């Protein structure tokens, strides 16, 4: 009993004054994800990786918007989004204080404009994603003529690309009568 | 980066030879998933005999039973009895320890199989679960009650069949009342004491019913699974196989990382992925960090239940150091989210290693002081010695795991029997005691704590350099294998079969407490009611508080309610029995 009393006296106060003083977390702590809408290209890689579907992408083809959204109520702080993001737009912050008075405050959303297809005029991909790919093409070291045709294709929606392929095949067939099968 | 399985010698061939000698042509098929993992297919009728022979003659322990709806693959249901076969006690050289999985196919037009439970009692929960989840009927079962499904679940809706329901489907309750039939113990002066619907000391709500004669417990029965989360269905339906690691974390709030490693290793084995040595060491360190905080929690609660609350506070204060360690090494206090299939996501850096070693030194000294204080408390030995006895024969029949089993004289630890991660590369020893009581189980946890501290130190000292993650492996459709980890409460077993669409076809995860619950009934018998919370605490199910305890007097056919606080107070103070006040 005396030993216990000595131990208790030696330890003194073990509790921290939190929340009246901030608590430091260890470096590398995974807290609330921070999204930088400027860096984000709305590619949706994070939404595919997210195990609990806290991150989701929604496409509005009528209005021409792609929305990125995060629901903190589902987030498990695994940080897979941070790992897969090609532009470093998502990072996990050390912020662990997540209580809100209103459930709506747990949602975060960012809308991105969709580009229109050069041929049919339908919305098909986020403008920023196309710009990102264009920049990659620029750096890829392709010859000038290849680069121009690749750029032209980039502005086509998948359906028009398919039509493009078909008409190319048809013209090949008409020219040479020797079609790759 | 893959290992050719043929290069390593197979372990466990002698058991297969023994099976063939006894059952001859009944062994229809034999396939090896790993050098020490074999699956044999037998006809349905020989199933109980084959399992019983492996269990009682070859030193087998029932690790898990997985049913699988293989109708889309081969038109049949299948059931897998997973045994860790460790050699018969008479065997002079019981060196071969292997997982032998006995598989039988069940035709869908007659969904039933001969129950193994009459021959091997350890199978009782598994077979009840198979009936609930798959609608495959075990014939000859002594217990026909539901285990997993709620009482108000519709008849004929079997959640894990592939063609029955979407994972989001929530059927309307079919009845208003709880109609679970508890066993009926009758006799002069016997009173039923239900504890629940939330179980004291356990995170999971559970309804316990104690049958008492005066203050003495004659028998006990329980209804659990009130918070079944349908994780297996969720994993099969919505998640990709590599996302399931993050779900496996969430199986338990204490030993989540153990489940995660068990799941990851099952997939790694199925896909022949070699995990880098450094990742194996890191996993070992993190598993042991988890054991540190889990055992400190149990020791703290052991203090609490014998009325030594200062000790409880001190253990929890010291435990905070283990939590800090977890936070630093994984980025989360709960060691969550560090594993991927193929390795780990974070390396242990030099300055982290230094901090961990320093914290370990402090923990070792402080916990040593606290443990000696706990043991010097006058009533600890008096309250725990010869209380809640788990007789070795009961243990042998029901395959309990972890400190519960090791307290009854079996030095059985998966870390040694089937070494995984780096446990066979660093020296350490298994702690076991033969007191069979609450005291033994508590002392084992205390000693294991110090063993874990040394294990982490040795791992950090001898950890090889190199990569921590293997990438670029191939997904193989319908490959399956076992993963296993000795969690703080005993072994966690995961049996996983991959699908053909980046998903899991079937994931059977079995947490350690699942094997410990069925033998609890025998531990409670013959003790007084004031020791009940202490005995339940000694198998260390995940803890929580509960609200109230109901007392039913069968002679007066009257139910009265004792608040949980009162029950807990009685366990601590042992004066003024709430039963006497009621009558």
C-alpha cells in the first residue's frame, strides 16, 4: 500500500489540460484529409481507391460538371487517396478535431467544368484532366506531327473516337483493300 | 518475386498418410496451398470420422470452419473444417505441425451434412453458424437454435448464399418479441439470472443467463451476435480484395492489426507473394505493440474487478505510452491502415527506433512495479485462485485459444506452432501455466507483456534493411489459402478465396473470442455469482460497460432487474447480495 502511495505521489498529475490547451500529435499522424481544389484535376483516382466510399465523384452531363465530394462521416483516415493522387492535391493533415454541430459541415465538395467534344459537342471529361494529359504529352518527346494528332484526339469524346477509328478503317479498306484484322 | 512452393519440403504429409491408411479411397482429393497447408476432399458421410480422427488421434485443434457457396463454380456447396494438426501426445517426435483442411461437397438439392459436433464438441458454434448463414443443415446437432441471425430474421433467407440478397438489403423484422430459447435448468431452489441484453465487460452486447442455486452458479447459457455487422458479405460484394485489408482492421477495436495481418497473409499465400523480410519484421513489431496495449488494458480491468481501482488508473496511465508508440509507428493510435497486400506502407525510421526503445525501457520498469503492486494486493490471489476453472479436458474438447488455453497447461501459441512474420527469426518463449484459473490467465498476460517488450527490442535490433512492399503480383482467380495470427486473445484465422473480378469470393474470418465463448459455460459452473464478471473478464472478450442485469426467479415466475452498477459493485465489494435484496 505504501509502495502504491509512493508511486502515485511520484507520478503526480497524469491528465492533460486538453481542450483548454492543444494536444500535439506524433509526426506522420493521419488526420482529416485536406483537399487542394487548385491542384485537383478531378480524375477520380481517389474515389476509386477509397475503401469506405467517403470520396465520391458525380458527373452531371447536362450542366457539364464533375463534382468531387468528401464525406467525413465515412472517412477512415487510411490515406489511400493521398497515395494515389497524381498531383498531390490530397494530403492527410494532423487535424483530429472533427466534431461539428451540423451534419452538413461534414461534407466537402468541389465542382469541375467538363470539356465539350470537338466533334459532337457533348461533355465528356474534366477540362483540367485534359490539360494535365496535354502537359504530359508535351513532355513525352513525341515528334511534332504525332503530337498534333494526339492533341486532336484528346479533344474527342470516346464515342467520336470510336467513330473516327471506324471511318479510318473504311478509308484504309477503300484505298488498299488490305485491312488489318 | 514469387516463391516456388515445390522448393520447400512439405510439412504434414504423415497426417495425410495416416488418413489414407484409415480411410483409403475416401480421400478424394489432396491439394497444397502452402508447404504446411493442405486441403483434402472427402465424401460427406466420412466427414465426422475424418475430422474426429485428426482432432483426437493426431493432436488436432479446430481452428475454424468455413462454408462456401460454390454453386456458381461447381454446382455444389462446400464446407471446410480447418484443423491445426500438431501430432498426437504419444508421438515421440511431434515435429510436424500443419494446417489440414477437410473439405466436403454438399449437393444443393439436399442441403444437409452429418454434424461433427457429437464427435468434436468444438464444432458447435461453427455448425450453428453454417446453418444460419447458408441454410445447410447439420444433421444430428444437439443444439437447434440460431446462433448468428437475430430471432426476428425471416426464415429461409440465408445471407451468405450468392443468390439470396444484396448486402444492403434489410428485411423487416418478422416478430416483435425476442423468442430465443435459453436452456432449461430446473431443480429445487434454482434461480435464473440473466445478464444482458448488453453484456458486462464485453464490447459486444450479449445476453447471459446464469442459473444459480443460492449464490452458486449451476449452469450458464448465452445469446450473442447482437451486433453482427455482415462484414463477410460486405467484403464479398462491395470491396476489392485489396480494400478488404482496411475492413479487416475494423473487425476489432483492440486487435484490428492482427486481423489485418491474418487477412493479408491469407491473400499473400494464395497468390504466392513473398513479403520482404523487413516488412515481416515491421509487422512483428506492430503486432507486439498491439499486444502491449491490449494486455495492459486487461491487467487494468483485472484490478478494477477485484476492487483495486487505483491500480486500474495506473495501468491505463502507463498504457498511454504503448498507444503513443502505435501512433508514432503507424500514424494512428489504433495501428490501423499500415498493411497492404504484399507488405507495409511505412518503414520504421532511425529516430522512431530510438524513441520506441526508450519508451519500451520506461514501460518495462513501470509495469514491473505495477504488476508487483497488483500481486501484493491482499485479495487478488484470494479472489482469483481456483476461480473460473477451465479443466484441461474441457479445453481439449472445445479448442479455446490464447491465454485462456495457455492458463490450462497447454503451451500452445500459433507464433511458435505455425511461425509467421518474423517470430521464428528472433528468440522468445511461450508463457503457459497450469493453474487453470483466473489467476493463471492474468499472470500469463503479465508475463507475456514483458516477453513482447523483449520481442520488439530484438526485432528492432536485428531488422534487415531493404524494401517493405512487394508490388506487381498477379491476381489468380479462385486461389484460396489460410492466414493466421496469434492476437492478444488467441489466434485469429482467416480463410480467403479470391473471385474472378478483383474481389473476394469468400472470406471467413474467425476472431479469437469465438473459440473461447463455448467453453466459458464450464468456467462459470461451480462458482459464486459475484465472481461471474471476473471470470468473463479473464477470457478477455472486448470490454465495455453494460446497463443492467435481470434476475428471474423461476419458482415465482417473476423477473426483476438489478442495475449493472449494482452487479459490478457486488463483484467488487461482495457484500449485500442484490439477490437477497430482491427476495
